[in-house]
C-alpha cells in the first residue's frame, strides 16, 4: 500500500509464542502493575488548543506536551478516516481535568467504580473528561491515557458522521485508534497491538465473529460475566484494516450499513462465509507480528497550543470546580458550598473563583446567591463564560415559578444572549432560546426551532440533544431529519433509556410519509449541562480497566 505514509511497521502481536508464552506472562504482570504517581506541583495550568482544553496541576511543559499529543491524535484520526470536520466552537472543545491518581478518579464516579481509570461525559457546551494526573510518555501509554484516546475516538467518529455504527464497529474502531504511541519526533503510531486487551483475549469468554456482526445473537448468547467483546472487536477491525485479501471490505461494509442494510445481512453480503472469517481472525491473532500505521510528523500537523498558569485563587478552587463540573446532587453541592464560599472570601476579586462560587450556589439551589456571585464575576471580567451560564440557569429556575412568566423568561435569556455575543456558536443560548418557549407553554417560533437544530449540529455527540431535536422534527413532520437524528441515538450501546426511546420513535416512524406530524412539540428532556443536580454516569467502557 502506498498512501504517503508507512503502514507496514511490524509489531509483536498479543500472543507471539503461542497463546500464553513467556512474553505473555510478563505482559499480564505489567498490565496489572501499579504505576508510580506523577509528581505533585503547587500550581494549576491550563493548556488551550484547537480541539482541547487541559487543566492539570503539573508543570507547564508537561501540560503543553500532553495537549500537543492529543492534537496530533486528532490530526491522525482525520488523516486515516479522511474526514475533514470543522473546528469546534470554543465551548464544544473537550475539556480534560487531570484530577490526581486513579483513586481520585474513582471518587468522582462514586459507587461501583472499583476499576475506573478515567471517564468522559459528552454534553453540549460542556464535554468533560476526567483522568489521572498527566503522564507524558513517548513509550507505551498509561491505561488512563488509552481510555481517553478511546473516548475521544468515539467523540470524533460521532462528530464526523451521523450514520449509526454497529456496536462492534464503533468499539473496534475506538480500540484500534486508542492503541497509539507518540514518539519524540512528533510522529503518531496508530493500530498497534491492543496490549491492554491481552488478558481479556486470553482469559475472558470468547466472542465469535458471527456474534460480533449480529448484535442480537450476541445479546442472546452473552453470559453475565465479562467477555472478550472489546478485544475481539479490536482484532476484527485490525484484521480487516490491514488484510490484503480483504482490502476494501471494511469500507464497503460501512457503506452498505449506512445505506440501511441490517448488520447481519451486510456482513454476509460483504464478508461472505462468516465461519471462514472466524478462522482467518483466529489465525491472525496467532501470528508473530502485525502491521501498524506510522504517520510522520508532516502528516499530523497541529496548531498552536497556549499554556497559562491559573491564579492562586483557582489553585484552591480547582478541586471544587472539578467536582461541580463532574455533576453533583443538591446534597453533594451543599457539602461543597462552605469551601467554595471560603475560597471566594479569600479571593473576592478573582472572577474565575466567583464563577466557581456561582456554580456551587446554583447547584445547591441558592439562585439569588448564584446570580449575585455571577454578577460580581462579570463585573470584574465580562469574558468569564461560566458566570453567564450559571446566572442564566438560575434565572430559568426562578422563571419556572414566576407570576409573570413572559417577563421572567425574557430576563432569563439576557445572560444567554450576552453569552451568544461572546461566542456565536455556543450551543446553550440556542438550546435555552427554544426552551424559553416550551416552558411558557408556547409554540416555539421558526427561529427557535432552527436554533435547536443548529445546537444539535454543533454538538452531535450530545445524544440527549439529538433526541430532543428529533422529537421537535417529528412534531413538524420532518420525518427524514428526525430519523437522521434518531438513528445514532438508537444505536448507542450505552444509551440506556434514551436509546430505548429513540428505537421506539423509529418504530413509530415506519411507513410514515414526509410531512406527517405525529407529536406535539411540548416533550423535552433537559440536557445534562443544565441538570447539574443529577450526576452524569461515565460510559461503560471506562469501567473496564
């Protein structure tokens, strides 16, 4: 293959000496070893780049290198998938918090988090990833970094295609891209052996190719224990990517799927005999070496990465901000509030600290206090976006019980309108403009409907937003657009109730002609960014360390 890059760098596969050779035993021991913690620095730094914002109490140099590695990863994803997506608006970049060690990450998750190594929460205007302290490595990456790369691969693939991917393809692609390495010369190696899945492939219950390609069959046969689904999905994706005999089949399979062919039928149409594919995959996993993509620095260019040290006030406030940004219940917010007030009292002229206080007050249900703190922050620095968000959220909550709802919701929209002037493509002003009609019991205007659709375009990774845009479109008889928004939600293996609702709506749309309105426009499921009293759950794959 000649693509202007090196696709044929051979690397040892997972089982180079039979299924469990000496090197495999060493690898398993390595995978479960406890990594040494990074050194603790006294000051927090913020790195900003085209697609990421990183916060860490590490050295400025390490935080910058970490952001550069992430940008090179994004560039590599674009190069290999040949997907050219527009740069996100500032608020729709992925914000990454380096929160300490893995124990600190698990505390953020809460109960049932014994093996969390990091997690990601996608939401319009506030996608957040929480990982252990920055570990800049030009060798094999730490597992927490692999988790981040896996989740960002999902984020990238969802944002660059609205067609629903079969579960194995979605997870196999994310595992394939996450198995990356970043040498010192600025190159990126992608498609390396998924060493973090080695133990899974050896010890866990096997998953046949037929089950990967037919998710209903997989669900029928799966046991209650952990199986090798992720590892086998990676292996099949890797094999189909590099196999000369099956060259082009992966792209053809994805094309047939996108055209609406059911997954099992698409697999049989493109791959032929699935038992034969199973034997080929098993043979592939037994070979001594495999290929990987080695992308030279000039193929994965990145833009500018800027780093700044946060203020002394934010050095103290960042742990509070991280907890709030992860999502808290009212009870949890009330526990945080005294510390937030103490820090704000020590730094009364720090706008960022006051914005943290405004968020803590809002989460605790203290709307008047949240608005006061937000106003103080804006008076000091009118560019602190979170102050406008918290003020707007509190005003919306007040408006829900106002005697004059028209006046109250008009006032609630003022901070969002100012936020829109600061960042024209911030999705929250668009979402809340639409909601300002619904919550008054009025039919949204065409402008408000277009605003919601635009927000869904800006944040395609927010499944809740896509679902609500589809519900609105159903009420207008925009059946094609509604299906377009519903299909990725319905196919999300971690979508829970939202995926169930999307599948139910798609079933109702079967045979419905374009232009036929089925529902009223009043149904709304509030986006997580505005529902800070309900902590968001991390996606399933982050729980599998």
